């Protein structure tokens, strides 16, 4: 029938199956084609467990098929496919059918065995034991092929399990495991001994360590290999032979074999403790505990000893023997190998469930806490499981928990931090909140007092850690919790460092703001820093940023109060409470803002959650440029210069930080260009001014700055601005247009700076400009010339400085040596930029030659110099850098050589 008539074929097959079951006449003529159809259907994509059951229902009909006949080749092929089909291996009827067909024919048995062997290396793990069941069912049938099954199939698998490669041997052992698990059934013990005996004892002593290792696993899995028909003396002799072989394997020269032998011996002891002679047990324990447990040549052996003891703990008959032995292994908790430490903690977890042995008697708690403080995550996770119920039992009252926490803090503060950092994995959110917010605990005065600073610090650190652990979950659930801790209400005077940790641990945001308002200029950064961090971490910065805007406005008003005159109609009368304004507010605003944008945690929080507020502050701080211009032009502005400088620096830094964080309409680079134009117009003309000026007769003398001359103020402003521009290029926010404008500004500043105040800062800025230019994919002649021209101006300024100042030549070179070295290295060490390299080389040679010429004209050089240090400052600097950089030296040398050859040719022509 065609495939489209499958429903009809299936119905006809069901009819013939019923015909066979009822034993009707002619069933032998119908069953062959029915079997073929059912086998094909069960092996197809439509096959399922029901189709396999239908095949099993007709399995007896296969005895009628002559497998040696050529006409049975289709049967032969289909039956070979069934042995590696999941429908058959996954059902009980299917495995029965496979066991049955392995006894039908000698040739078929060999083919099926070969097919299974070919699939063992790639078969899923779930199939391997099922293959063993198929072999066992075939052997259990007891047909005339039993001997062939034993010698050609089962013993073949045994031999391969011993002699196979290490990667394949475990799969073969898994197939044989089914036989080893059926030893209680009649005849299995004798069969295993008869099949293993010809090669197993010999394989345990061969030279190949892989074979010895495979044989060890087989012996352990099949132990004991005995024949029930042996008399007692024969059994004892054979059993002792196996014990002797195991003891021999414990002394094997290869660590891998020793490791396998240790695990196997402990497994045998756990299962057959009652059957083993006491002398044998003693010999094994002595060898393992005294020698192998401290095997310095192999961490695997030490790990196997600990793992083996875990297996032994499962047998309650071993507990009395283990109690004095386990403490001898306490040093394994500090083993250099992580897997040994993990195994040791697993052993303690196993021992914890044994009444006869206490885990702290095996390894003292002090040792466990020491490992908890410094160990890796796998060990810490298991140590927490071991120690958490002891130090923070959730089923006990809080009066019982507190002394345990105190003991933990006093024993090991570092371990205490790790303990509570991981405690969140053993408590849900509600339990954690309850632990942190409890306010009804009665402390013993001798344990928790202000004078017991160590314990108090430990408790505050616990609160910090636990709050950090749950802060994200609390914010997700919009839970606002205010902490009432007894030590806060009982003792008003707590050390300052405890207060700092306390404000981080507890989200008392309202009190943080009031404390920040009351600070003075004498307050240390650490005191207000923790409060700012607390507000950032709990995302409560809106009110603080509003306060900063008010203080900045007050700073620009010179500390005067804002006019409160009413405009238009009178407002409705209301009762308000006037809050005293902090006179230090403008200065504190600068300090707070500096901390917020420099501290990593605060900067990330405020930039991500409050960009619009920062833009408003940035626009407010822009007024510092107007006030500073008035101060320099002497137009009557009386604001403090230090405060103006701080506001200007904050404006520039905020502009840079907001470049990427703010909305699309914010253009930080344009703002920096505007500052550049303002500085060139308002600040550079005054950079060489200074001293004290008179405003006129009868007027008071006014200083241009609070503590320095006018050029000092200009210098601070320009230095800060150049630093911001350098940072802009450093973080990759620059553009070619911005770099060109910055380079021109630097050249103008060098020309205007007659006192060389900006020389080192401009040189550092030039380094970042150079890095930007050489990183461009395409070489730009305009930008390359800018770098060369600016470097030339820097070197010329350094020459003028050496002529007009009293600084030593070494001091002049030291100010610019680092940036100049980096500039030259950046240009010459990179590929490409040939135009820049040639121009820069020519500029360097010209600079050195000019300075040397001037020095010789002035008789500064006396004959031939013996060292570079005796040269003029710029020449000494450049020649020193070039001589120490091979790539630069060879490039300059080639260039000079080429120029000399050209000159020689010109001379020869003339």
C-alpha cells in the first residue's frame, strides 16, 4: 500500500495482530508482513511507546523467522536499528524485546553487540545503563547462546572497560554497572568472577597507569568478586586477595591511581564495614590518614581522602571510629588547593548532621572564621551554610542572637563583614528589614557601650552591609524605612567615625539635609561626605540640589539676602517659620558640588538621576565669568576671588561632565569654546598685571585678589580651563574643530604670558592635542602643522624663560620634560604621519641649532661639552630625550644624514 494509506495499513495490521493473539488459522502467513510493518512504524518519526508494545506483543513470532536466509535481510536490518532507537531503549517492553532478539541467532547477536559498541562513545548517559539492562536480560533468558553472550559480548565489554582510554572507560563501566547491581540474583556473582578473573588481577599490576586506574574502578564497582559455591576458606582467601590489592593501589607511584584507590577503598568500607576484618580496616585508615591525607605531591589525593571520609560518614557504624580521626585533618581547611578546602567544608556540613561528632571539634570556629574572611566564593558559600544557623539562628529570640553577634565581632571583625554580606542569601527581605530595624533589643551594658568602640563599630558596619544588600529591593518596593537603633537614643555622644558609618547604613535622609545645612567651612570633608553619599545612594538629591542653587545665588549676591518686596497684589497672609541662612552656604555649595562630581558613587548617581538640575546649576555658575570680568576690569564687583574661581572651575567641569549625560540640546563643546573666547578677550590681557591698585583719592585701597596679585587670579583661571580642555580630549569628547581652536588659544596664551605662568600647563595640553591628531585615521596637514607650530612656540618660550628668569636650567627643563617626551614618543612610535614627523624633525633640529648658536655667540659654551647637561636648557632637554628613544634617534639621524648629503651635493656642484 502507498504511504498515503497509512491509516488503512495500521487498521489491517491491528486486525492481523488480533488474529495472531487469538491463534486463528493462517496466522503464520500473516505475521511476517505484520512484524515488518510494525518494526518500520516504531522506527519512523510516527513511532512511540505504544508501537513498541505492539512489536513486543508479537515477539514470539520472530522465532519462526530464519535469520540465516537471504530473504530475512530486511528483518536483519530493522532489528539492528532497534538496538539504538530511543523508543525501544526508553520503554520496559522495548528493552525486553532487545534482550530477546539478542538470543535469536548467533550472527544477529554479534551484529547487535558491534552496533552497541559503536554507539557507546557518543550515546547519551541515560542509554548506557539501559544497554547494560539489555545485555543482562539476554543473559538471563538462558538460551543456547548464553556462553557466546558471556565470552563475546559481556567479557568483551569488561576487557575494554579495563584497557580503554580514560575518556571512554567511564561509559563502558556505566554499561557494566547494571550487572554489578544485580549481584543478589542467582548466578550473577559466579558469572562476574569467571569473566573478570582472567585479566582483572593482572591488570591491577601492569605498567600502564591508565589501565591500573580503570581496573581499580572496575574492582571497586564489582566488589566483592566471590563465587557463592566456594567454601568459607576459599571465600576468605579470595576476599583477602582483593583487600591486599587495594592496599597495594594505595601506594601506587602515580597520584591519579592513588586518588582513585582512596575513593574506592572508602566506598567499600562504607558499604561492607561489617564484613571487613578489623586488621584490614586499621591498616587502611592508618595508611590513608597518616600518609595520603598529607600527600604534598597531589591535591587530588588529599581531596579524595576528604571526599572518602564524607562517604564513610553515611555509615553510622563508623562514627565512633571517625570521632578521634577527623580532628587530625583540621589543617586541610587552610590547604593551598581550593578544591581540598571545598571538600573539607563539605565534610563539616556532613558531620553537622551527626550527633556523635561536633563540627567545631573537628575544625575550631576561629579557623573557620579566618577562612570565611579571605577565601574564595565556593568556600565562603559553604562556610555560610555551616555557620549561619550558629551565629544568627532565625528561630531564636533576638536576646539570644545579639550575644552571638557580639562574639562574632569580637572573634573576627573581617569575617563578620563577609558573614553579613552573604547573610541576605539565607534571609528573605522581610527578615533582613526586621533585623536592621529592630528597636526593642536589650543590650548588656558591658557588651554594647560607647566605651566598647570595637563592638560598636562592628554593629554599625553590620548595618551598613545589610542596608546595602537590601537597598535595591527596598527602592523597587518603594519602602521608606527609618531606623531606630537603641544605641542612638541611649548614648548621645558616639565617636565621629561611628556617626559617619551610621548615616550610610540608615536612610535618615531628612536629617542628612538639616545636618548639611548646618556645616561650616571648618568641617572636614569626611564629615559631610558620608551624608552626601547617603543621599545619593538613596536617590534623595532633589532638595540638596535646590539648596545648592540657593547658596550659589547668595554667593553671587555677595551674601546679601534676596529682596522679598511684594509685586502686584498682596498675597494672602500665612504663618511661616524663618530659617536662619547659613553664612558659609556659598563656600559650602562649592565644596559639596566638588565632592558630588569627584566621588565615583555620587557622580554616577547625580548624573544619571538629576541631569536637568545640574544643567540649571551649570547655567547659574556661568555668571562667574561675568563677575570675574568685572573684577579684572575694576568695575566695582566686590565678590571674593577664591569663591569666583571655584565657581568658574565647577562651571567648566560640569560642562564637560554633562556633555554625554544631558539631553541632546546640550552642547558642552560650544560652551567650552565660548569660555575660550571669553578668556582670550577678558583674562589674557591681564595675565601680566599685578600688584595693588588705587581707585582714586579718598578711596580705599583694594586688592585685585584676596590673597594674590591680578595675574595670579588670571593664572588660576587659565590653568583650570586648560586642565578641563585636556580632560575633554582625554575622554574622547574632542572634535577637529575644537582642537584647532584650542591650539590657537594656547599659542595666543604663550605669546601673552610674559611671566611664563602657563608654560607647563600648555605643554600638557599639547600632549593631549597630539594624541588626538595622531589617532585620526586620515592625516590632516592643517592639524599636523598646528602641533608642530605649537611645540615650536613652547620650546621658544622655554628658551625665553631661561633668559629672563632666575630659575635653574634643570628646573626649566623639568617643568616640560615629561609632556615633551610623551609628545615625541607619541608621534614617532606610530605608523603614518610622515608629514608631521618630517616637519617636527626639522623644527627640533632648528630649535637646537638656534639655541646652540646663540649660546656660542654669548660665549656661554666653553669648548666641546662632555655631557648633555652642560648644554643650554632646551637643547639639553631635546637631545636627552632623543638619545634615550631609539626610534626617534634613528629617524633624526637619517634626516640629518640626508640633509648633509644634499648639502654635500650642492657644494660639489659649486
